[in-house]
C-alpha cells in the first residue's frame, strides 16, 4: 500500500494526461476546467486503495477511478446550477464562468465520458462496474431530488435527511470502493463489505461537509460558507436545532428559512449559526460524525485483509473526520 498522498499524485497525473480540451472547445473547455480545479480526489483515491487492498495493482483501477471522478464532477456542475452557487473550490462555478446552457451540456458530456471509461475493462469486470455505476448514478439523482424537495418542506425528519445524504453523497463513496474491489476480482462478500464501509464513511463525510458549510473557514473550505443556510437547506444542523430550540428560537429559525424576515444573507447566516450553537446542534453534529466514522471502522474490522491494509483506511477515516476542507 502506498501513502494516501501518493495515490492522489498518481491519479492526478493520470487525469492530467487523459483529460484534454478538444473541439468544440466550448463543450470541452468547461470539462477540463472543473476537472483540473483540484479538490480532495477522495473518491478516486478510494478506488485505487480498494483495488490494492484486495491484491490488484492500483494502476489497473485508474480508469474506474477516473470514471468516478468525472461523474462526481458532473454532479457538481449540475448541483451548482440548481443551487445557483457562485464558487466551487474557491473558483467560479462552470455556469458562472460560462453560462447555464454550457453547464448543462458539458455536464451531460461528462456523464457519457464516465461510462466510456468502463470500456477499458473486460466482460465480467465491465458488467460489474457498469451495474454498480448505473445503480449509484440513479441514487445520486434521487438524493438530489430529495434535497430540492426538502427546501420547500418544514416537516423533514432526521431519518429522511440521513437517507437523502446517503443517496446524494454516501453511495458514490461506497461505489468508488466497490469498483476497486471489482477490478481486483474480490469476493462478493468482501466487495459488499467495502461498499458498506465507504457508504458509512460517506455519511460521516457529508455531515462534516454540512458542519463546515456553517462553521468552516472560507479560506480553506473552498465554497461559500453559509451557502446551505442561504438556500434554506434542512441539514442535520438545522434539524437538531429545531429539535432542541426554545419556542422563540424555533420560530425565528423557521421564519428565516422561509425568507419572511427580510434579513440580508450575512445577517441570516450569523443569526442561524448563533442558534446552531445555542441549541447544541453544532456539537450534536460533530458527535454524529464520530459515530458514523466509528460504524465504518467497526465494519472494517470484519474484512479479511491484513492489519496494515486496514490501518491505511483507519488513518484516512480519522483524517476525514477532523478535516477543515
């Protein structure tokens, strides 16, 4: 096993070589732009790591890893359009830098490119990769629709929210790891276990993302801090605040998230964060992040691989739990 940063370097070099702007440039330049903006490259790194955990050379999984990263960025391009987000990784979003039509069409092309990358694998591996990818891609769309629907609802439950982030974010983390296992021809049992490990880790990852959206440092977070608050998203923070708030704070929070008090975005963000802290929602969110990370680690213990390989995933999990970006 390589250090995590080494997998990231190998993947980034592969991406830089494979992703090139061609004609028509107005279609492909935005794709090159979003893919080369950087980011954590978490999902492709997990694909490479998973392949090596089950005995393959990580280079065999590079095309699958790139498919995961291209799909992930496709979803970000379209999510940013739906959220009218101005920034992604500290830079202009695709639809801001170009326009809405370009963002839609270039995103569509990315989805097709992701599928094309599976053509580099033979029969059974190709079929397995395509099956988990198709299932996951549809679940991501379902999760995004739940997210949109929740903006208009005042009765979202914690259970519903956790299902939404599982579909929108966590299943792709799980799929990234399962793809590595499939490339390595791992057993169905091990492939499912590594999928579930990734899925649980993905839930913790999204909860941390929710926390950082409110309380992160804009210099390191790379996105607009408070974006979820501006968009009235019923995050875990919001749901816990509603659950534990006084009648007065609950009414104020619900009024702000209905856009009925005429506050500026900055004032809305600050007042909401104050309530998140006062109600203990911020601490409860951090507790949930630790709990889901521990669930993932507990599952990891049942995997039939060497302790040194497990330790690499333990280190990664703990790093994600305490990340600031």
